[in-house]
C-alpha cells in the first residue's frame, strides 16, 4: 500500500539525524509550507495513535501494522457502542477479541434473561412462574438459564428446592390474585379449563389447572374442584 506524505514525513523525522521540517517538505514533494507539513504529520500521528514527536517506536508500529487506521478507529468507536448494547455481530466479536473483552457482552439479551431467571427463582417464585415471567417456552429451559448464570457469576447452585418465600411482592400479589380468580372461575362451574385459560391470558387449559391446583394447596382448599351447586330459583305465585 502506498504511503501517504504524512507517513513519509513521520518516518523521515523519526530518523537518528532527522532533516528539518523544511527539508522534510522537500523530500516528500509537498508544495505546502513546512508548517503545514508539520501540522499534517502531527494530525496523522494522533489519528494513528503514534508517539509524538516522531520516534523509532512509532515507525516500528507502522511497520508491524499495529497502528490503527482512521477507518479502524471509527469502526472501533461504533463497535464499542454496540458492545455496550449487547450486540453479537461478527464485527463486535472481532472488536471484543482484540481488546480482550468478555464474550458474549454482559448486556446481551440472552445473559439478561439468564440473570433474571436466577434472581426470580432466588426470590422464591415457582419455576413455572419464572418461566412465564422471563418468557421461556419450557420450565427446563428456564432452569438451565438460571444454572448458566450461577456458574458464570460463581453463585449458589442449585438453589434450595423450597426457597424461603418473601412475605409479599407486587408480582407475587398479582400471581396469587390471578390464581384465586382462576380457581373461583372453575368453582362456579360451567367453563372448561381451556375457556378459563383464554379468559386469563394463558395459552393452555393445563396451565390454568396447574395454577388453580397450587392455589388450592396453598390455601387448603378442596381439590379437585367441586362446582358449587346451583340453587334453584323459587318463583312466588302471582297474587290474585
């Protein structure tokens, strides 16, 4: 690759007995004044992160191809921002490798889900509830996610089978209120589990039945649910 005039000037000035800036301008064939050549060479050194004033160490970096080009610097700036956001594109991966950064990025969405799964389970939520909150399809997947986070961060694993439940949290209150509504809907009779699940934003009737069963176990309620008998209406005879 052809060397720029600024690079040539840097190399000349890094010699043991460097020429003056006026002589350097003549050597590189620049029509500009020696002051303009000096300023251009200084800008070149700063952009390529080379020592200033010019030194043999800077020339060695150029020869080894280690001095970042302006394009490389611009790309690194973009990839640094993408790394912070958690992107995992090839260019970000290469940037992380060159700078010895952890991979995948700490803010990667997958790692965030792993952390969320572990923290919710540590708070005492049932694995099925953690699955619904984090957004996994199967409970086995959310268990694996929590395990990976624990191993990566050196945290306790496995978590206790019956973790200590906090007295209350807004999320737990919401879950328990929903469970109560599902149980009472089935208790009233007339609706299938599938219908009840649909009314409460669940995908399957089995899921609604499982929530209702845990509600019954927590509150010592009858299970299976026996629908309440419907009291027959008594019509009073018309007077006269």
